[in-house]
């Protein structure tokens, strides 16, 4: 019997994806849970496994195709040969699972691929009913469970804003762009299709800049002492720790300390209820530059972590993000964002707020500049900072006070370490 496998609903409001890699070919014998495709959604790159084993009779998509949820990806012919192969692979995978994991009374029976997918979707496998052999939880079971949770859950702030935006009067909607001229009449052109991630970034930035009145406040911090402390700490204990202490780790701690003193910047606005949602948790997003676009993973509970713990987590998260291995759940729930273009240069920046947050801290490259210090003009390492904020929730004076606190902590690293 030939069965058609369609792009499943991956939850989180994802409706489409771009096929990055086709991992199987026509005529190939595949096993249950074997990866078929690597698909880039507007959140991350995800491996799509097969829900059953068999022979691939036809691959319906190519690398670079954009496919909607429900699109037929591959046709699979189930048969005896496939069953033998599937059983053999399943046996090998069972051997690879630790004995305590194979015990149904202690852990759910599932392949590593299924466990990884459940982790990415934030699903506890104990809550999923397995339909595979011996009650094994398959990737299809996980996807179905995620869909049921998605249908029962209230809409996310982003989705709710999108829905309400569509119902606004034409005067309040973003302006419909006029048709472009035919650029080819003036010379050669090339058209490159936007990836799913790039389109989502464009939509999100347009939504943010349309809904939020942006204002930016600029300042500079003398981080000469901080940079010396950071280098000394790295030399003294760096070999004993699996981390490289970067400036960003210190900035995250200084930002959290300032947010606790100025909670209006660690918030969201609910215009439909006329309320400000103050968040008493500190999950900070850190913008990561990847070859697919800017992605913002979230570091949770920054206020409870040391500088070294943040440094280690930053390195690990950035590496997984650039490799396309970051989980969807790790990209949600941020309360404030930090973006650092220092490694690329520049003297300042005005970043766009990561909606539905209300503020974002931008860092440019630290430079040696002449400064008055101790009554003399000497070279000091100066770090440009900018706080872009939602003018509906705060005024310029509020932003100035918040940035001043950040600067003060960065200029007094001993105080920052004591606070940490």
C-alpha cells in the first residue's frame, strides 16, 4: 500500500517552511523515524522524520521549495522488505537506548529523534500516548499531541496582534505598497526568493515598527576597568571553565540590574485592555547573526545565573543557533533583548524592538578614545550604547535613568560582580 506523507502541523502557528535538504531518494528503503527532509520554518530548521517505514516511491518536493502544512512531501510504499529493514533498524536503535530508558516503568519508549522533537516542542513524552510497537511514542504521536495543545491554547500575543491588526480600519493599517516599476528596463536584474525565515523577520519587523512608536537614547560607558577585569578572570580561571567570558555576559547582568530598578522596560503593553504587563522574570534574548538571518534565542532567568554560567550558555546557544539546531521553545518568552554589532564595527545603532517587548539594548564596537580621567587626557576603552524603547510606556527621562544605571555598573565592575 502506498501512503502519502504530508508536511505535519508543527505547532507555534507555523504554516509553511522551505525545504533546505532532501535526505532520501526515490527507491530508497527507509525506516520509521528516519529523517526525510530538513525544513526551515519561520522559527528554526527542523528535521522531518518518517512516521512509518517502507520504500520511497516518489519524492514530491525539491530543495528550495516552499511548502504549506498539508503539502504531500513523499509517497512511501509499505511492504515486507521495508518491514524487515524497519525492524532491523528499530532493533539497532533499541540497543542504543540505555537499559533504564527501555524500561517502560521508568521512561517512555521512543527513538532519539522523537525525543529531540519532543524537546524542541516543549512536550513531556509521559503525556503522549504511543501508537508504535510496544507502545513506542512516534514523531507522529508527538506532532498530533502538539497540534491538540495548540488548538486548545489561547492565541499568542503575536498571533492575536496579527488578527486584530487585520480588523483595524484602513487608516490604522500599514500602507499598501504601490507596484514596483520594471527595473529590467534600465539594466540587468536578478530576483532571489526570500527564505521562510527572512520573510518572517520582515513581517515581524514591519509589525513592530508599525505598532510601536520607537525612541532611542544614546550613551557611552568607560569599560577600561571592566575589560581588564574580564581578561584577568579569563587568564586566571579560564582553563578551568568551559567558557570564554565576553563583554555580552557582563552587559546581560548590568541590564537585569537596571530592569529591576526600571521595571517598565521589562514589560509589554496590552492596548486592548489598557494595561501594562510587568514581568517579574528576566528572560533576555540575545540577537545572533547567522547565514540565514538574525535569530534571537532566549536565555532564561538571567538574574539567577553567574557571569561564568551566562558566558558558557551564551557560547553554547550561539553555536546551536548558527548550526540551525536551536529549539522552537528557546526562541520564545523573552522579556528584553540585547543586540551587539561590536564585532562587525560601527559607532552606534538604532535597533527595532522585538515585539511584544518594549525595549532593546544595542551595543556597538568599543574603541580607544581620548577621555579626561584623573585630571588628565588619557586613552580609555569606550562602549557605545543605545536603548530603543516604546514611547507609550516610558519617556526620554526614564530611558536616560535606565541607561545611566547600566553605564554605572559597567564602569564599576566590582560592584557588578558583587550584585551578581
